[in-house]
C-alpha cells in the first residue's frame, strides 16, 4: 500500500429525517347531508363504509374529526379535494389541515 492510498476510517450513514405529518380534519356543518359526507370520505380518503360513517358521526357529535394523517402535500391536496366536492354540490363541506404534534 502506498502513502497516497487512504483508508476510510468509518462508515457514515446519512440520517434522513421523516417529513412532518399533517392531520386532515372534517369540520361539522348543519347543512351537508350525512350521505354526501360519507360519499366524499369514501371517494377522496378511500375509507370503507363503516369508517366513513364513524368519521362523519364523530364530526357531527364533536364538531370536528381527524380523518387521516399524511405528509403536508398529500394532506392539503385531499382537504382541497373534499372541500371542492362539497362546493361543486352546493354544500358548505369543509376540510382543514394542521400539523400533527
């Protein structure tokens, strides 16, 4: 081995940090029909009938319910899709996002 050969001293691993997660929250309103909310939850968030019904009823009883947790881009996209589906149908259906703590 010559003097110019350099041996690595140790292996370094790059630590990747997980992206922050955001909650998508369904807000209750008194005008959007329950069946429509369940349909949106199933279509946008891919929930089963039972899951969608439970989320809808929790939001109805508590005025809000966390639907799912995603990375920021996905959470904002799904919240916008759900809100827009309500607007297109003439309902005040509203989804918001907030950072998970």
